[in-house]
């Protein structure tokens, strides 16, 4: 199991830095193991039982990491939540998950008080100062590891992912899924104990948490953590700290590339720079090669699976392609209507199977059943093709989804929030292409008769209900929306009208 690998790294190299918070604390593998165990006993003392959902809405900080590892150690289900969720959105996640405990930032205490009191399953909300020494909080608890060995089919984490026709669903990720994923990446990407990962991703997503952080800890490497992404800092640190690995989304790579223009940047010591969570534009792939002498490694994953496909560590990294199935992963292209495999070079749905594929959606047996084919393959909803020599290329999405800065945004969620505005009669949300963000959220609104809504006020209305990254960047008012004979909004037509 993944936790066993960390424990053995602690035994093998206790004094080595596991995590270095840039500008802050450094934690050795021994300290990581000890404080995780103390945190696990702290959770047990709070009454946490195996299977309980432990929600954490904190900025990127050490307590987040200890709580993550400790929750898994006691067999609880770790539920990381974006610190940007406003109370209304947070309420949905906590209620749906039936979270027993919430750890949140102390600055949110007063704004969350009322919402928390309306959650019967939530036994306690603990507000912490992310900058304070966590060891002061848990120092009195035992440092002996909690011996509750996790079984492969036990849920380790729950990660919310939105649906096109429903509110967000909790994807249940088992200990077996995490282990399969990390072993696969360890071998495919050649993780090494002497790697230094510069970590600038959020840690509440599969990318930053599982692929990047677990990857480094599983290898016994060092993760240098930045609290957030800053292109200038990243370029400086990659060089000054002789980092060997960096993982980013295309928006980050775009900013790095732009900031590097006209400067001498030496990344020759780096062995792996990956890109994922959204399509890597061809010009960025070749721009990186020209400017840095580095060939980005593009890979493809999703919340429900972790990583599926990857360009090779050694061998051709093909522009525009997300590569081949990772070790232990099976991938196929099928006709989405019949689930019948298609020949090479024909576009169909990408379907995945393997030990890394999630167990299902929390409390949603129907949605879980819909997600899988009769023969057990996961329907990704992504369209793609496979070349004669095994490289997969993504060609679009079967589902109505916007990806902005590597974040998935489901238009129906934004539309639902817009429809609660008193002046909105009808609306539709689409993603328009953008060089930096990949796509930007654009809302087209039909006002109610006699109403004259203000675009800024509409955006503010969304931000009260949704995390800021989901709020429209552009609001367009229209007399009506293009609809088909059944009255359904024709998003493709709308995109043609409003995107430029
Ligand atoms: C921030 N903003 C965004 C945004 N991120 N808007 C749309 N999409 C986003 N992704 C908003 C902010 O709220 C702010 O609004 C404004 O944009 C400018 O903020 P910024 O300071 O420029 O943004 P920044 O904080 O630098 O964030 C950009 C970013 C970040 C690219 C660094 O979005 C990021 O870390 N993205 C990575 C997401 C990720 O890890 N995805 C993995 C999902 S897992 P205002 O108006 O409030 O100022 C997955 C599976 C897989 O997909 O395969 O990996």
C-alpha cells in the first residue's frame, strides 16, 4: 500500500527531507511519520472511525498533509475541498458526504458558523491556523503508528467531480487504486529517491495530491512546496534548488514560457517536466523545446482514475498526443453508442480499465452503473483516437465541460447559479478558447422582460454561490438563445456566435 511505502522510506532514510515548504518549515521523513501518527491518534481521540468522512478545507499547508495521511492511516475517508468554495457550495459537499469532521481555516470561522450548524452528520468543525505549528496541536498524542492496515478495496479518499446532469458526485478512490496508480507512475516516469520535485499545484485535486505529492513521497524523494503558483518564483527555484521534476497544467507552462522570454533559463539539470489536466497546445510544446531545450511530457488522467495514458520517459514524446497506456492500464477507443472497439485512427470514446479505476460514486449506484460498460470499462466521456503505433490523441469531449487553467467547470452548475438571479429569464454557459487559460467561461443571458441586469453584478452573484474560478469572465446579454426543435440550447451554435 502507498502508506507502507512512506513508512519504509522513513525507516530507510529518516533524516532526509520529505517536504520543504519554500520559505517555511522542512520536514524529514522521520518527522513526517511521527507527526502523521500523532495526528492519527488525535483523529481517533476525536472519535473518527474507519469509513468516516474527514473533510479538510485548508490552504496548501503541512496540517493538510498530516491530516490527509493520518485520515488514511485510521481507515477514514479523506475529503479534500477547494479553499475557494463559498459557504453555499461547501454546504453541499459536507451534506452530501455526510462528513463527520471538518478542518477549516480559522479565518473562515465566523462565515461558516451558521452553515455548519445545519449539518446533522457533522460532529465537529475544527478551525486551525494553517501557519501555526501543527506539532503543538498533536504533540501530546502517541507517535506509535496506528495499526489499522488498510485493505485494497477500502476507500481512502473521496474527490468530488461534477456531472453534466447532476450536482457534483463523490468519486470513491480506494487504497488499491492509489497503490496501483503510484506504482504505475513510479515505473513509467522513473521516480528516484534523489529527485527534487517543485510542487506548485493545488493539493485538493488528484494532480497535485496523488500524481505529484504521493509520487515524491512514494519514491522517498523531496517535495519542495510552494503555497501557490508564481511563474517568476518557479523559474528561479527550478534553477536555484536544482529541481529534477516539475508538474503543471498548460496555463502554468504558458506563463513560465512567457516569463522566460529574453532571459537565460537553464533547465538542463531537470529530468522530467510534465503537463496535464488539459490539452497542451502544440505551440507551447514546440516553444518549450526551443526556449528551454526541454520536451514536455504530456499525460492524460481524470479524478476517477488518476493517470491513464502518458508519453514515454524514454522514446518519442509526440506533439498533440497524450501517449500510451501506463503500466497496468488498458485503454480502448469505442463507438460510444455500442461500446464496440473501433479501428486505429477512428475517433470514438476513450474507455479505461485497470486496478487504478475508482470504486464508484458515493451514494449514487445509478450514476456508477452509467459510468461503466457492461464489460466493466470506464466511460471517460472524452473523445479520441489511437494511432497504428499505439499513441492516443484526444479530439474533444462528449460531455458539456469547460477546462480553464486545468480546472474542470461544468456549465450546468454555473447556469443553475445564474438562474437564481432575479433578472435572468434564461441562460447558457459555454467555454471560449483562450491562449492563457485554455478556455474561459462565457455566460449568455436572456434578461427577464423589463429587467436591465448589470454584468458585474451577475458575476458577483455567481461568486457568492460558486468558487471564483467558475464565475463567468464575460457576460453577454441576448434576446434569445439558439435552440433545437426540442427546445435544447445548441451550445455549438452559441459558441460560434459568442467566441472570437
Ligand atoms: C484562478 N482563477 C481562475 C482559475 N484559477 N479562473 C478560471 N480558471 C482557473 N483555473 C481566477 C482567480 O479566482 C482570479 O479571479 C483570476 O482567475 C486570476 O487569478 P490568478 O492569480 O491569475 O490565478 P492563479 O491563482 O495564478 O491560478 C491560476 C492557476 C490555477 C493556473 C495557477 O488555476 C491552478 O493552480 N490550476 C491548476 C488546477 C489543477 O490542479 N487541476 C488539476 C485537476 S485534476 P479574481 O477575479 O478573483 O481575481 C485533473 C486530472 C488530471 O484534472 O488529469 O490532472
